[in-house]
C-alpha cells in the first residue's frame, strides 16, 4: 500500500484527455504483467458471441416473475404492483451527507441538505423497516449520502438485523471510513457490502471525488474480503475519456479475491451534467473485456438481478454490468426506496415521491401506513422512460435519493 502513496503522478485537470497513468492494485502482480499472462493463458478460450449471449439471457417478463415470487413468499399485497411485480428489496438512505463530492453524484455548487429534524429518526427507520419486513421484504440495503457518517449506524444495523424475516442486510458505501467500522458492523448483522470505486489511479480518484482517500477505499475492499464477505462488490461508474481505459484493469481485481466488479452505465440525475457522449454502453464495455479475456463466461442471472453477470475462467471473483440506460431491467424490478427525509420512491428514475414521515409524525397506525405504501406501489409504471427522456425529467440529485 505504501508504494502507491509514494508514487509520483504527473497529471493535469480537465475531464477530456486526462493525462493519467494507471497503477495495478489489489492483484498479486502489476496489472500489466497480469494482463500479459492472461492473454497467453486464455488464448484458446471460447469466444463469446452475440448469439451465445442471447441464448443465455435469463430474464423473464414482469408478470411471470411476479407470479413466481409470490408463490415463493407469503408477502403482503402492499408489495405487489399492478404488473404483478413483488417488491422484496428495500433501500434505505440513512443520510444526505457525504464525505466525498463525486462529480456524477453531487452538483458543482453542492446541494441543500434537509435540516436534521426533518430526517427520519432511528426509531422511525426501524418502525417503517419492520412494517416492510413483516409484509414480505427480505433484503434491506443501507445507502446515503454516505451511510457510515451516520453516528448511530451500528445501532440501526443491530435492530434491523434482528427483524424476523430479514435475510440480507447490505450497505453501499464509498469506503472512506469502512475499514475501521466494518468489524463492528459485521457483529451488528451486516451481511453484504458494496464499495464504490471508479478508478485505480489515485490522481483520478481525487479529481472525480474532489477529495483524497484512494488508499482508504482499497483498505476497505481488502478488509471486507479478509472478514469473509463474499463477494465484495465494487461499484464502478464508467465514463468515456475518464475511466473507460481502466475496464480491463478492474477485471484483474477479480483474479485472486472474491470481488464482484460491477460496471455501471453513467446515469442522469439533477446537477451531474449528464451527456450521452460520456455514456459507455454495456455492449462496448463487454467488447473491451471479451477482447482481452477470451475465457469470459456468462453466469446465470436471477430474474430480479439488475446486472448481467460473468466470470473469467479460473478467476476467483466475477464481473457484472448494470445496464440501466441501454438495456433496462424494469420487468424484474423488486426494489423500493425510502429516502433520508422519509419520502418513499418506487422507481429510481421516476420523479414521484410520497411522504411517510409526515403520516408517521401525525400518529398514523400501521394499517394506514400500509395503505399509503400500497397505493404508491400500485402506481409504479411498467418501465422507466428512455434514457433521453430520463435526462430531461426533473429528479433529485443522487445524493438525495440514495445510491
């Protein structure tokens, strides 16, 4: 780790034609050596063609997916939308605050934060979560902002993990403070970890996040693996002429560690200056990987997966592509979102929100809350708009919505 801190990188600011040099991290060898070895080792591997990929598609249509899920789970009608999709996955944003300022997440001028009294308290979060879990939700993901900056996160994890029926308690984090907090969070019941990292070049990291902390994120990834999290998911938003030249370097992270690198298409949110020219489509990303990793194999996807999953033959980890913009996965969507201010959102790209905080503080009982939630779920659309319509639709910054 220290050798990366000592390394001198000469670079210039600017989003186009950035003069950055890539460095190998986490792998047992420098990336350039690993890539060279891989090319010779896998030259006889079977190539992936479009036909073979199409034949391995495992997505089902919305109705059949919803029916299968309902048969497997005694869930409340509150969680079933008008297209038969059963929603068993709740994402809870714990805070709008963050210790980074990522360019694709936060506008240049920053964002107005909701005053603390208007954010959900710990007790309110647990009450709403309990209502969802008792109705059939079996997975909760904690998001932000940056969820680890919330001081009571350990208590929240402990209470959530004790909810009867909850199978998975996950977190999406930037990893800045995770390494020192993760052992305790695991004791409190945290079962899955996603860590955001968009570049393997320290200087580019500082440019994108407007903060230092590259080595801390690497430490968090290694700590998660050492603590037995399998896989350790690494979220990587790919942007043209910023980090699209690092895709294969990221794949190398999966060689010796149980890491699932998740390449995410650049998505539009208020203030992040989305431009289709910065979008690197899934097909293009996959082509880059296939050209270098001939033994890449498609894995079986679950009907509710947001990602298309692959593994390089002989590698410990895996590679996934989240194709929100070019190949949406709305038919199998099982996700709902509770924002830090108590607003309830049924679609990441939909502007519609309904407050659960206000009814909570007005003394509503659980049945009344279920009616509000169920009505919102029933209004969920079959799919989100196309990417150009999404770019023109008013929506909150990602830091308000939660990752």
